[in-house]
């Protein structure tokens, strides 16, 4: 039993005991007052008729009593004859005082008990509400901890996967460089052979540099070191920035990039990072499309978003590989893709950048057999 319950029981017992004492006190006081009234009546009667003292004493003490109905009737008539009725009897003697006192004590006791009961119910209700509140907070904390634990497990798994992927991507150029240096150190090479080895070494170094840049961007984006800063800006300027970034490579392969005329529309996005996301798609088209082909860009304004379509005239992407090309480090199975320069990070970054802004990217087969990338950005 808790301390609060013990206190309430003790308080109730105390109230009951006080009520009992008050009742006994009033009863004793009423008996004394009745006795004194009887003594006064005895004195008054004996002064009037001293010789009838014994009779008066017997009547007042109840030893001489007429129990018949006739006696009650006769007595009532005599009392009424001298102006004394039932209503007069209720105002004299100890009974009215005793009844009033007992009623007052009873009312006070009932009020105290009611107050105690109300207080007890209020305490119980508050305790129940407090328990419900604590239980709800405990549930919330449990759910929060479970989510945090799941997030930590996911991040741990992603970190392991990232380390494995980076190690795999770095292995080939590093091994190639190591082999090239060992051959140069241990073998007499002609000037022509030396130049060929150095050319391959430069390619491997450039590949390593490209990989490290991609890894840096990817890790910063995934760890939140790079914060996107969305703003209301026109799509035309962002698209022009993306095209400018891919223009030099396109010119080298005599590939033209053509944008169909459209009415500019302002959407909430990060212009810099969105331009890079679109630029990665353009780089992908320039890399795998044959020389002398065209990359076309179309922009459409729909009800709730803007759609950007980038279509090339390259070899296309097999249907079974299309959902996978946006995965980290995925390069495709075709021999031409494997031989081309790349890290498999660009399209992955495109997806992450667009999804961070509520956008999407997907790939379909183009009208001429190439690939058509469809990018969407929400208008609000």
C-alpha cells in the first residue's frame, strides 16, 4: 500500500472518530438538559402542592404513566385548553438542539467524506493521466531509438559497401600503374615503347583523379557536408549551365547539343547542383554516342512539375539494365561501356541530387535506338 493511500485511510478514520465523539458529546448534553428541565418542573409543581410531591415525582420520572388511549386524549385536551400544542413541544427540551447538532455533524461528516472522495478521485485521475503520458513518451522514445538504430545499421552497411566499392574501383588503375612502373624499371624499352607506357600511365593517373573527384563529391553529398540550397529560378539558365559544361567534350567528338525552344519557367531548385545533375546525363550521352550524332533536349511544363528529356543517338541501354544504371559504380555489361572512361558515379549523383529536391530521373529507349533520360522537377 502506498503512502498516499495510507494517509487517506487515516484521514477517513479520524473524521469518523471525531463525528462519533461529537455525537456522544451532544447525546450527553441533551440528557443533562432534559434532566435539568425535569428538575425545574418538579420544583415548580411541589411549590404549588407540596403534599403531592410523591405523585409529581412518579409522573415526571415515568413511574406513574397512563397508557390508555383515553388518557392520551384527555391529556391532549387539557394541554390544548391552556394553549399548548404539538408545535410548541418541538421548540422545548433537549431534542431540538440534539437533532440540530446531530444534523450539523452529519452534514459536516458527509461533506468531509465527499471532499475526501473527490480528492482521492482527482489524485487517481492525475496519477492515471501521468501514467498514460509517461507510457506515451516511452513509446515515442522506443520508436525513436528503433529508428535511430535502424539508421545507424543502414549507415554502417552503406559505409562498408562504399569502402568495398571504392577499393574495387581503385584496384585496376593502381595495379596498372604498378605494373607499368615495374616493367619500366626492369626492362630495356625503346623510345616508342617508353612513350606508350607513359601514355597509359597518364591515362591511369587521369582515371584515378576522376575517381577521386567523384568519390569526394559523392561522400560529401551522402554525409550531408554539401547542403542543397533551393531557390526559385528559371530552368533555362540552369540548362544553359549544364550544356556549357558538356560543350567542349561534345565539340571534340563533333556531337551537337540542340535544345528545342521553350517558354522559361521558374521552379524551386538548387541551380548549381541541378546543372551538375543534368550535365552528368549530357556527359553520359557524349561519352557513348558515335561521333557526328546529336543530343536533343526538350522541356515541357506540366501541372505540378517540369519535365526535361535528354535523348541521344548512342547504342542505348538494355531494358534489364535500365533500373540499375543509377546505382553507385554501375557501369553496364557492354564491352564498349567497359572500355570507355568512367567511374559509374555520375548517374548515381544525378539521382541523389534530383531526389534530394523532390525530383526524379529515369531512362527509356529513344526513338532512334539511343537512350532518353527523363528528368522531373517539382514546380513548388
